[in-house]
């Protein structure tokens, strides 16, 4: 089964200072690319990219902008409120890439293919415009990294639940009657365990659908997710899906967890 990723992608900052996405060849040849197999790490990479981009722009504005005091206050306020999630992302990503979290950030930025300098030249009209809007931009909900991470986890809970529903609809007709009864029992246990997380995620996202999310509304996002759900697999793969419902990694609480630690 393939499920299109419909959680937040890397959004372009209003002040244009985000991570540069690696090209397909770079991702294929560099083990240090983006962690597409691990939703939490991929989300942390996006958040770290935003924080890195904001820091680049803030530094440039503090050095050259006539409104440097306003920029300094806005950036300091934003950084204090987001420092916890930035620190957590740094630690988790450093562990994934096997680099020291005590570095100055250059090593992490390099392994993630982040920009090391702004595209706008010092003194340019583009940089002045970006600096002028930075304080207002940082006050927007889309730059609340803590909330973004929370919302993305909820979205992945619902994506994983939708994946189980789609796989079940595809596989159940392929099973023999005894296998179907066994599968139904496994699915019932899985649904009982995970129903509270599904209910909670739906309630929060319906109430607090975030600005800058990949669809205009929660309902539109759900429709888009179902529309792009791709399901395939023969009987052997369906039997493996059914058996996997019993495993801890199939629980929704684990779909947004860190990957197993690898030996150094």
C-alpha cells in the first residue's frame, strides 16, 4: 500500500529563508538525505529547516535593517517560545545522522542540505522587504513550531488509521472464511485499542485546523487523502497485513515515534 503524504510539507517562509530540497539523485545517493520512512523525523527536519531559515534572516536583518530593534525583539520572543521544540529536533536529528548535538549547527545544516546563506544580497530591496515583514511573520500561527509538530502527529494518526481501513477493504474479500474470522478478530482488537487516538485526533483537527495546512479544511484534507489512497497486494501480503495488526509498531501511538536506534 502506498499512502500519499498529506501532512505539512516544507512551507515557504514569507521571508524566504527555508531549506533547499535535495534533488532526487541526491536523495538516492546520499544516506544523509531526508528521512521519508520516519514521519516524526521528517517533521523534525521541516521544523529545523524553518528555524534555520528564520535564524539566517534574523541575523541578516539585525546587521543591516533600520528596524533592527523591532526585529531583535520579535526574534527573541519567538526563539524563547520555540526553543524547546528546536532543541528536541536538534537532538533527535543529531541522533539520526550520528553527529554530535553539541556542534554549532553547521554539521546538521550540511547533512540536511540546508542553505548556508540567504538568496537576497545585503542591501537589496528583497532583503529589506523580508526584514520589514519578519516581526509580523513570526507572530503567525504557522511559525508556532510546537503546535505544528502536535498537529502533524495528529494528522499522521488519521493517515495511519485510513491506511488500515483501506487495506482492510482491499484484503478482507481475499480471505477464506476461517481467515476472515481471524482477521476480523485482530482488526476489532486493533480498533478498540486505537479508537481513542482516532477520536481525539479528529476532534482537535476539526476544531483547530491549522493555517498553512495541505488543504483548506479538515474535511477537504480527508477527501484528498481518500482520493489519493493507493491500495494493492495479493493474498500473501494481505495475510501479512492482518498478522501485523497484532504488533506494537501497528499501534497509532507508535506511528510518530523515533526509529530504532542503530549502532554507531
